[in-house]
C-alpha cells in the first residue's frame, strides 16, 4: 500500500501555532523590560549595597550605634550595608552628602539629632536645610550625657564640684565633640544654671575629647556614653547624669536635676535619615526592620553600654522629638550667643 504524503495542515491549526509562537516572542521583551524595571525601581529594593554615612568620626556614639545596627540590617535586607564616616562641621558635611544623594534608598545617614535640632540655630547659613532636604527614617537611641571628671580632682559630688570650679574661674577646662554638640550644650547649660566659668575646648569627635580627659589635659567632660568603661575601671569619676532620669547602668548616680539643677536635660536622639523624596515604601521597610533590630537583646545591650536606650518608633515621632529638642537647644544657643567655629 502506498502512503500518500501528508498534505498541508488545516489553516486554523497553522494560525493557532503561529499565534502561539509570535505571542511568546513578543512576551520575551516585555518580560525582560519588566525585570529591568523591577531591579532599578523600588519593587525589588534593595538590589545593591546600601551606604550609611555617619557624620561623626569613628569611635563616637553615632558610629557605634550605626555599626551595631548595620550587620543585622544587612542580614534582614540581603544586601551589604556599608559604613562611611564623613565628619566635620558638627555633622553638616555628612548631612549634606546624604541630602544631595539620589533618593533611591541606597544612601542613608546616621546622625545625632543635633544636625536637625541644633545646627540651624548654630550656623547663620547652611548649604542644605535638614528639615526639608532629609526625611526621618527611624530613631535609634536616646543617648544620655554623663558629667565625668578626672579622678585627680578632689570633688566627690556635684555640690563640691560646683564650689571647686567657682573658686577657680577660667582655670578649668572641659571638652566636647565640637561646638554645638550635645556635650558642649550640656556644658553651657551647666555653666548657665550655676553661674560659673570654665574653658570650652572643642574637638572633632567624642573620642579625641575623651582621650585628652584620660590624659589629664581636660578637667571634666559631658560624656555621651563612650567613656563609661573608663568610669567602671576607675579612670574617670562619674558625678551625675545630665538627663531627666537616672541611668539604668548607674542607678545610684543622681541626675543633675536631683543635684539642684532643675529641669536639666541634655539628652539627644540618634537616628537614621534619608534624602528627601525617598520612596515612602522604602522608608517604611527600613523603619520596620530597624525597629525590629532595636528590640533584639544584643543591640539593646550595645546601646545600653553607651549609657543610652533603644527608642524604636515611627518617623513622625522621631521628627516631633527633633522639633522639641530644637526649641530647647535653640534657647541655650541664643542665651549663650554660641556660633559655629
């Protein structure tokens, strides 16, 4: 039996196969374009490393807090979180760097609250507006300040220390991480309330000021927590806490308010910011992850070792705190006629 060659397929079947092939081919560029858009847009954020600019030198409170959070944040986001220190101008150099960055969620700032609440009062002109050019992402830690003195000085309490300084006007000196920093403003509040004079010596960061205090080149210091191990080792003497409440780390040490300086509060809140116009969904994701990290025992302990406390919350609450601090610190800056160096 002779088999006849198969004839042409019926037209409807050919058309169906052709449509399937062409439709699949057309779908490939669309799928590729959608994947590229997802990588570059926020649908797949983060798709590359994230940089956290710390606007103070290594070794200070901002740097310590940033590094405590960066590793667990990296684990949560699945991308490297890199720390870059850009110090200077009381945080303005690092702040401007982030304010001018692309608002894509890949550049963040870790700063003390002073950049928003202090610097606009301190600098007649700023190259950026922290309140407009940056958006709050998440508060991280409320950092207390501790009045510490070199142990060679005789006073053992705040009352005796005040009398000691008053008897030596202009002969004692205290350091700070820089003009307008919270330790500097704490010193100015202290001098204003008790009516004494001591020389302020500004440094570029908390660590260098602490080193000179340990070396005996300074007499006292409002420490933002980095010198507490030296207190425990007996290399510094802790007299009081410059905060509304006592420190859980040193529950027997009085506050300056309890020592007679009513209403004394030099606390500041450190936290994360992003460039203005960063997508809200990115800010929300970062806030959620950072709040979760702040609740972990390891990070809470790291912050507690600075004498501070973790303060998870919303970006709006972080902003409100900064504005309240701005009113408080602005008053002492005007009273003492403090200007940036």
